[in-house]
C-alpha cells in the first residue's frame, strides 16, 4: 500500500519525474512511498515527503484510493495508492520553483514543478491513471 502526495504551490504541482526505458516514456507521479504497518496513509505521506525532501507538508485532501495495475520497464505491477493533495507547512516552501533533488533510501530522483493548468490539460504523462481528473474534480468542488 502506497501513500503519495501532489504538492500544490503557486499554481504548480511538485511531482516525481520517472522514466520507463521500455516504453521510452518520461512520466510524473506524486512523491511518497510505503505505508508502514499501523500507520495512517495521511501520516505516511507527510513522513515520506519529510524523508525525501527534508520539508514539512500538510494534507489538504484525499483525492482518491486507486487500485493501480501497470507495466513499468516491461514488468507488471499492482498497487493500492492513497493519493493526497498537499501544501507546504508554514515556512517550509522553497524559495523558487527550481527542480528539487529527492532521496528514496539510497536512490536519488528529481522532483519537478509542473504547471497546474498543463497537468489538468494532459500535457504531461501522469500516474496513476486519472490523476488529472481526480485533481480537477477536487478543484471544481471548491
């Protein structure tokens, strides 16, 4: 079970950049990771972003719980994903929208700021499937 977060800041979303070498595809997904035994998904995503970025975030909303069947680098996968909308805690936002270096264990990856309007328009390949639709639905409910 995973908990991921889409961090909204200055009309941009902070998302992890990934690459599927078999498909030749660059894609984006929320930052986050495994929910530990006994941990609430909302607490897990806050912990994961603190570990990955060294920054504090707060959960604004649960966008959905998705059963995600996928193929990555040619191998099938299956996961349950709790997808959250996040914002930085007071004083934790970066000074600009430059890409951020992130760490997951020993591995590093890049987190990029993507325009909210472009994500909603489908300009970028995002996962899990339907992420932009769930985000649009939440925004339309405001």
